[in-house]
C-alpha cells in the first residue's frame, strides 16, 4: 500500500469555502475514513489533521498526562 505524504504546517488559510466539519477518523478495513454528508459527494475537500494535544483542552490534557506517565 502506498503512503501519502503529509504536508506539515501549523496554519491553513483557504478562501471560498462553504464551511467546515469537525469529525473523528474511524477504522475502515486496513485504512481509515471520515464520515461526510452525501451532499458533498464529488466535491474537492481538504483534510486537516489537528494536533492531538491542543493546550487548554481538558480531555487531551488528561490523555497527555497518561502518555507522559507511561514514558
């Protein structure tokens, strides 16, 4: 299976968008998928991967502390 390179950046500016969706990536066979409404079938999209440990988020702060304890 080929690996698609990730373009690393900390900021993304896009003009002419309709809006955005925040979804969770879920397993699908040997890959992964992101659910999206059918009305966007055939549309061009960008998939932005958020930093897992965003500062100030209580849920990710707890997860971050658990990961640090294991290390």
